[in-house]
């Protein structure tokens, strides 16, 4: 009976008048890296039965698109280690009304997966690379082989993906001396890059986050000493604030959850691999969509009704403190 109460909106509008049209959809909490800022060294991952099936992921995504979501980004963990990920990509890319299906990956599996992903319907890739020094990369990721990531980046470029964007989380005292090298790598390869401030998500033992904080303004200062940076109003739907690198085809993005809150333009929600709808990266409030999907299979109207109700609870902003972990879930649980 409850499902019939849904008056289907043309878009999802939160209490602060922001239109939600972007879903970040995590397909797994597992990863083939163990990045220090993202997870603990010894992780306990979710049992398989708690993770949404491909069909449940598709049904949830379909409901979001019918409610006005126009962009979906597949995340993890590492989405490419999800079994049969190409089947999910194919089904989502065919959804009527979806304008863009993208993915964030660490790139390790792209040497063999880049072409199949493109064929299945992924339009753009974000590839995470936090260091161009092999030993440092392994230190930051605990197990990673930089050469595999670089091979993956070049494979994605070779098969003709649209503008590839690199993501780099910058930690003071770890990799902040590589900002220029990372930007130069992006520019030389005709790619974009976003520099990301570390967020206090989950308890870690590898370092104290208050000691590794570096702001986007400090990163920009480094870049401006080497490149001519031009203001830009461009956006890709996410939180990056972009500047163009003069005399190049590249732009540099700054994602500043700590120093320059970007919440006023937030158009995003996240769904975790276990089906929790997160209304804000920096808040614990969520809606259990898995329970709805499994207790009312096939009831798309009820699912959409619950999603609309949840958007009404989307908070105005997040509040992060690098000295305090208020959000106990790790980033691999949240979805990158």
C-alpha cells in the first residue's frame, strides 16, 4: 500500500533545494590494494551474502535512474575484482535516461579489462595513483606494483577512453613532494588530475591524520610555481573544483573536504556494496536498501518511495576533524 503513495518526481530534490542526479555505486568492499589512508592493514571484509547481487545492484540503479539520476560511478573497494562486473556494466549502460556510466579504479586490472569495459559501456575512468615512485607506491598501498598501474593507465588511454582523470590523495610528509611530478605526468599524457585532501574515515594505525594534512591551497601554491593555472568553471558532476593548465589540454581538480567545504553544490548520494544508501560522505545516517530489495523483491515503486523519503533527510553539510574519527566506516566501505 505504501508504494502507491509515491508521486514520482522528475528529479530528487533535498531539503536545501539541491538536485540529486549523481549516484556513486559501490560494487564490492574488497580491494587488491591496502592503501594506508583507506583501510587497516588487516581488514575484515563483508561475507558474500551481505553484498548485493548483480541483479540487486541493477534493480537499485534502475530505481535511481527512474527518479532522475543521470550519472552513475561504479566504485569499491576495487570494482574490477567483482565477479562478472562486465555483466553489470552492460546492464547499467543500457538504462534509459542514464547519461553517463563511469568508474573509479586503481588500474591494476586495466591492461586486460580496458577494452572490455569500454565495449560494455563505461564512458570515462578515474584512475587512482598516489605516487610515481615504485617503493613509495608500495609503501602507501602496502602491496602495490606501480608498473602494473602505469601499464593500466596506458592501456586505458590506448583503447580510446574519453578524458582520463587521475586521482591522487596527498599526505604531508609522504607524497606532497610529488605534486609537480604527478601533474606533469597528467599533462604530458593528455589527462586530467584531481588532488584530494585526506579524510578521517575509519581508525588507522599507519599514521596520525592530523600530521599528514595538507590543504588544496598549499597544493595549488606548489602548482602555480611551475604551471600557469587558469580559473575554470568546468565540472564533471563531482566535488572537484577545476583549473586549466595553460598551453595544455589538461585540467587540475582540487577536492577539499577538509579545508574548503563543497557541500553547497552537493548533487550526490552513495550506495555501499551491502546496500546502504549514504546521504552524505561525512555522516552516519543511512537507509538499508538491501532489506527493501530482499523483503519486497520486484516492488520498484516501494523502493523508489523509500529513496524519495531518504533524500528528505540529506544533511546540509559534513563536518570533518582530522584529530577525531566520527565516521568509523573505512573508505573502501563507503565507496571511493
